[in-house]
C-alpha cells in the first residue's frame, strides 16, 4: 500500500526535527546512571509547573494515572468517598471516565455543546445533587473548556474542578480560573496531563503529570505514585507504582523547548483550514478570539462520513475519528447505554479528524481544503 500524500500522523517524521537532541538527551541519562527519580524528572516537573502556572507538578506514568491519582488523593484526604459523583463530559476519550469509576466514584455524564464539542456548562446545574463532589472539564482537541458558568457553579457548591488536560497543554482560556491564571492545567484545583506520543508534547512512550496549587494534594499524589511511601521503605498509603522514568523526562524536556513553535504551526494550519474549507456538508470547528487553542486535533463534522473518508483516502488524504464510540456506549459501561445524550451521539457518527500534525503545513491545508470542497454532495 502506498503512503498517503498527506499522512494523518507519522511519529518518526514528527520527531525528526528533534532527533539529534533526543539522542543526546538519552545518552546523557544512560551515562548518568540514575534512571528513576533523578534530575531529569525534577527539572521537567519545574518546567511543566511553570508552563501551567501552578505551584506543583508531579511527573507520573501516563495521563490516565494522573487523573486516577488526583481522585485517589482526594479520597485519602477525606474529600471524596465511594459513591460520590463526578460530572464528566460524555464526549471524551474513555480515560476520563475510567479515572472516576476506577476509584469507586460514579461518573455523571454531561452532554456536549455543539459549537465547541466540549462539556456543556449550561447543563451542569440540573445534574447537581448532594453526592456530586467534582466537575471534570476536558479540554477536548486542544480547546479550553472553562467559562463563568462552570466556575460559578464550582465556587457556589464547593465542587472540585479536576481538569483533564490530556490534549491541551499550553492552551490559554478566555476567562481566568479559580486561581486567576488562564492557562489550562492551572484553571481548576488540579489537572491531569498526558504526554502520550501522539500529543502536541509527546514522549517516546507513556508519560503524564499532575499539576496543582494544593500543597497537600501534591504531597499525597507524590506518595501514592511511589508505592504510597513518604520516605524509603515507609508506606503511609496502599500506593501504586506510577513513576515517570528519567529517559522519558529527558525526551519531554527536549520537546518542551519546541512547544511554542508547535502550537503556532498547528494554529496556522487550523486557520488555513478555516479560511479555505467551504462545503455545505462540512461543519468546521469554532476558532475563538481571546483564547489560545492548541489544536491537538482539527475535527470537522460531516454528513456521509464513510463516503467522505473514502473520497479523501483516494485523494491521498489520511483521516481519523476521535471518537467513534463515546464512553456511555462502550461495553464496559453498558449501564449507561440508555442515557439520552443527543449531541454526543450525533458527534460520534459525524466527526472526522483532518491531518494537522507535522509535517502538514498551511499550504497543505489549503490543498486538502480544495479536495474537500470538491466532495460530491
């Protein structure tokens, strides 16, 4: 099979601009001989905390573990209890929901807003009950999910805001969060970050982080991630092994230096798509003034999706679907399959992700848009 002219994602190609830096960083770790909890992890934590405008960063094994550890830490602190509910968007990757149910809490799935595809904050208040203890906004596809309605509800009802920042590191909201910053990761009480290789800031394996301004929460998360220990061979919690290794930290530190350029490149591609796509069957994502969207994915909605994707594939344009099956329709969450979530269900059958990762350029986006505009209606 021949490679498409416009690939959706080629990680080897995406990492090629940093290849020599990555190799040198790996060699430094190998030569140093410290492979767990060393200097690279410590420096990465400082740099990610600075980026997210938070006091603390705890580097962990992956994005799902980051969210799991936050919720587990709140349980250890007596803030959450089994059976409590966390409002999560129905239109998200399943990891957001897994983090809740894995801690014996109950995910309360909230429908999406059509324009943003993010959690619809206007629906939150109708979902409240004494058992609801937190809201988990997901900054889906790199668009911040934060508005005055969400923040006011959280303040008024004393709910924790746990950001799923797996796809939006470096994004900036148009409204300040609870601590005054506008940067995703620092908008709520705590946030989980994923550094999965496909992310805008991706490791060369699994990696993640927890960021927060809460000193006590950070302390508990760090202990839980290291077998529940506060010092060597002294276990105060029944913890886990969710540590990030030195090699991945070193890889991330290299790529973190290039993140601003990557955000700008993706923004240029997104704007080129926005200007050039003009087809009656295609609904483009909203580009917002006053915020920085980092465009982890550029997701359109289209009628006749399979025919559309086949058409693009024959024209040399690779695409993907994020996500074809929402969490409430997954077999592992069959108890939620009767939920009425019309926007989420519609999106699942209409979304298509266009190429935006390196090496796609604005000129490529113009070409892809021209192909899309000739799709036979």
